[in-house]
C-alpha cells in the first residue's frame, strides 16, 4: 500500500466515522457487564446482517461472529473485538455518560466494538479481498474469560481461522501511533483464595485462642520474598494480597481469616514456580502458627504471546498505514488479556492503538474518568481493513 492509497483509506474511514462514533457513544451510555451484553450483541448482529454478513450468535452466551466471504481465496482471517464494561461508577460528566449506576465502559471496549463495526461495513461494501473473514465480537474479557468460553464452545471449529488478531486502545500513546512487539506482551493472571482456620477467643485472653491474624500478616509480608529472592531478577512476577477479611470486633480473636491473592507472570515456568512456592509457603506458615490452611488456586488468563510471523504482518500493515515512525515497540506490561486464549489456539498478534496523551485521551483505563478517544476510531478501522485486504489475496 503506497502513501496515496493509505491516505485514501484513512480518508474513507474518517468519512464513515461519524456514524460509528455515534454507535460508540450509544454503547458507552448503555454499558453491560460480562455475559450480560445482550443489547450490545443485538446491535452488532443487526448491523452485520444488514451489511451481508452471515451472523452466528450464542458462543460464550452473548458472543457474535460475522462471516463474510469474497472471491475464491482459501485463506481465512479472524479479527476480535471485546464488548463488556466494568463495574465502575462513571465520573466523566459526559453527555453520553453511563445511564446505569455502577457500570461503565472504563476500558474502551465500546471503542473496540465500534472500530470493528466500521471496518465491517467498509469491508462488505467497498473492499476487495479473496477469502473468508470472521469478525469475532467477544463477551466478558474483564476477568471472566469470555475468549476461553468461545474457544471451548467451538469458535475455531465452526469458524476456522488461519490467523487471529486484536487491538486495544493505549492511553499515553499519541493518537496516530501504534505499538507492537513479538513474544510475551501481557502477563498471566492467577488468583489464590486462602482460608486460615484457628480458634476464637476473647481479645483480653488471646492465649485461649489460635489467632489467624498474625499468620495472615506474616503471609502478606513474607510472600514478597518469593519475588525478591526466588525469581530471576531478569524475569517478572507480581504477587498482590488484595484482601484480608477477618473478624468484626475490637476485642475478639477471630476464628478464621481469608486472603485473596493475585499473581502475574510473563513466563510459564515462572508461573508454575510461583504457584508451587505460594502453596508451600502458606502451608509452612500455617503450621508454624498452629493453624489449618486451605488454598484454592485458580489459573485464570495465560501469558499473551504474540507470534513472530503474525506480529510482523500486523506491524507492516500498521507501518504502511501510519508510517514507520508511528509504529513503535513497547515493553510487556503486567496487565492481563484473555485474547491470550485465542493465541494459544491460533497464530496471531495483538496491537496497541494510541488513545492520546495528557487531557486528550491520556486517562488510564479502569478509571472512572476514562473515555475512549473517538479520533482513534477511524485509524483502528483502517488498520483492520488494510490487514484484511493485504492478507486475503
């Protein structure tokens, strides 16, 4: 794609964008949490069907897949957008702010959905390609594993994809720039729920009880030695004790305490080691305090790993669209993303789309003041159009 063609494509996307900015803002005003995206999926399915896509509904409960075939090409391409919102009370004061208390599109999934819809319309009505395109609108990215559920329910059996791609907006990266790198890009996420059981007592006579609070405090501090002294300093791991719940009174030694622990790593071997050492450490601590300990350890999202070949395909598409100087490499982050499940089953890549800096879209995600930057919408849509046209030939 030469510069004149990329300029023309961006111009076409900007001409289409008012319609999809309106859709984005409508979605923002009507956020739906994980596996509740019924209104959103209705809107997506209706639009796709109107543009000639074969629409499949129900994967992952509220998921939608739109399929479009042109020409005689044998290759198939999957592009994914997430649809769910977060349980956050919005504080933006925008005209299109959330109308539902305690629910907010605080991660930009409204923008991701609108981007893919914009690309879908252009690809159906104006684009020339040869092959099969599967547009995957996924529910429940936020901690609930909607991608895994779609895969388990037959996503890639029903809709074979040679490659699969996704994007996410990136506050702090200027609009018009993109960031992509091969290899581990986002961390795995696991969680441990630890229940310590002792014996309650009057606070004035603690020797009659077995206090779980001391052990909970010791565990909270001691777990960090796993990261600082047992993990290679050139590797990454984060252990976060996010909650300790125990007791209700000032003068009572509680009978039990519960800790909720989040774990993030960028290497499968480190992931396994950290789980093993957390289990061993908690068991030893509990024994030293004469407590019983139960550990429920859940492996949630895997490490998101960009495949080298597909990363280069997507990087080249981005460079042709916005110029080589505007496609940068960024180090991995310790946040997690369930697109990782799709990348475990199909080769593909994940790219970050600039959402702006400072007051122009720079507010970080998962924040009650966040909003997706509508100026990024036509750029993301143009990227998906160009990727489809250049991959399905």
